């Protein structure tokens, strides 16, 4: 037999509490790495992320290799175009996950990786 939670207890559990919440810089950095790895399709272990204060906002700097696009991509977008088009997605997803406001996302391409290779190596 299940009992429902009395209304006053339910309301008390959902009421905001006094205090504050802190998210460590390490947690934010790990989130930025994971988001960038997901957006660009590379192993998170290959991504380095740096955060800095930018007048109350967060500025992200990401260093990562780009996946090799394959033989059909020779007529496709340039590396610069690929990075520019996906840079905004990193900031958007990071903001959605952390609630932090992102002022800019800088991406430094450190190399090329084979996208067909197993990412779990």
C-alpha cells in the first residue's frame, strides 16, 4: 500500500533554500571538454579546455584535433569553415548544461585524427 506525501511536506521539499551552490572550475572545464569532443566528434581525451573570466562571462578556449573528413570532403568546407560553423554550438551546449553565460569560444586545431579509427583506444 503506497501513501502519498502530505501537501505541506511536498511544498517544503520544493521550496528554495537559503545558501549558494558552487561549481568547481574543474567541473566546468570537464564539461567544456566533453561538449567540444561531442560537437567535433573526437575522443574527449584529445581535447584540452581552458576557461577565463571575461567581464563576468566565461570565455572558453578549446584545443583539439579535427577528425579526417574522408575523400569526398576535398570539395567540401575548409578547416576554418568547419571550425567557425561548430564553434557557436560549443558555447550554446555549454551554456545549456551549466547555466553559465559564454562570451566567446576560441578553437585551436592541434592536428587531424582519423574519424574511422576506434575512439576508445
